[in-house]
């Protein structure tokens, strides 16, 4: 029998300031999660509510299997920009700056399948044999922004996108996201060590550069090199990486975002397989000494 796609509602996660809340996800075969963040906030007369204000209401989300295997650990804002690029369209949102109590929301998608890949279903999340599959939602203290006088309430709505009738013997690779924060704290080369050996197999590196004030910035980086000792995978000016991203994702330039797309033509056989590498380094040529770089490590791990 062919597998049947379905969307099912998971219990809502209510906003509680500075608190981590959890939800059990279905023990099924999941393609991804549809997420809606909605926040009711009181605006003053000079409110300038932005998408960053809304996204920062959740600092981090995680998906943890059997209490110990973390498949996803990312800042919530990453989902917005990943959706923007992967789907070549701005995520559905409504940001309200009118004075008084208002509700703003945004819809994003967390994929377990591979987006823009030759075979997206290589990495469906099969939770049928797990005891737990938990979503962790880390709420911030509240909305931070110009003349937002209070964060009154909020929630994260969740729908699973899953398949029924998948043969129990079906095997899937693992689609994982990890997150590091490093300081680009000197003018010149900043060297960052990436994980090797074990099961490390890289599909993409998503780089988000921020100025000292926390705003996205192109001024932090000049050149990006990814290499394993003497073998170089990428050596390119940061502006060229962004130009390639514009072609790949059919989107306008995104300030402070640099995506290193490692496989060729969406074929995961071309992923950067670091299982036998003694060393893998990311070298960032910094232009300023006060920047911060967020590195989202997207991996497609095959046996």
C-alpha cells in the first residue's frame, strides 16, 4: 500500500517567559513540522515592530529522541530565513505596529526531509520505534523592540506533516541541525574547527554574521575558506558566496547570510563526508574585531 501523507495537530505550546516548554511529537514517520508563532503585545505610540522582534521571542528549538539524541538544535530565527531561501518566498506573517494590544504572527516549517534535494525522502524522521520524540521550545523573557510596552501572551502551534502506511522495514538517513556561536574578534583570519570523524557528514553550512549591536551585517566578513588541511573545498569572497546563494535560492541578497552548499545538484552522494577527516576548518577573514558568527551545521548522515 502506498504511503499516505497527513497533517495532524500537536498540543499547543503556551508562552511562559524565560522558560523551556516541551511537547511529545507523534511516534510516526514525519516529513516535518508546521509551526505558527503568535504573540499578543502592547505597543506604545512609537512602536516599530519587526520580524526580528517576533522571531526572538523563541531563543531556541530542539528535537530530542529518547532523551539523548539531539537531532535539531537551532535558533528559532534560522527557520524563518531557511524557509525564505529554500522556498524562495517570504514566510506568511503579520506584524502589527498599531498602538495598544495587538497580535503578530509568523508561519515557518521545520523539515526532516531534505529540501532542494534529488531525493527529499532520504531523511524522513522515523519515530515509530522510539520511546520519546520531544520538541523543546525555549521562550525568551519577552519581546524586545522599540516602544513595545509588554508581552501579554503567546503560543506556538504545531502540526506534524507525516506519512502513514510506511513499511516498518524502511530505512532513512538522519537530517540534523546543530548551532555554534563564535566571535569574529580580530581583523584577518579567524579559524574555526568543525567536527570530524564519527558520523559527521555535512550538507550545508549556514553562516549568519552580526555586528556588535546584534544586527545582521555584511561588513564583518571578506573571505570564506573551508578546507581539510591542504585540500580546499571552498575559497571565495563573501560577496561571491552571496551572489551564488541568490542564484541557488532565487532570492534577493540577504544581509549577513552566507550559505555554503556542499553537495552537487542536490545529490547527497556529494555531501562533505568528514568521517575520515582528521581536521576540517572554516577560515573567516574578518574586517572588524567585534563581530559574531552563528554557524548552523546542516548534516545528512547516511550509514
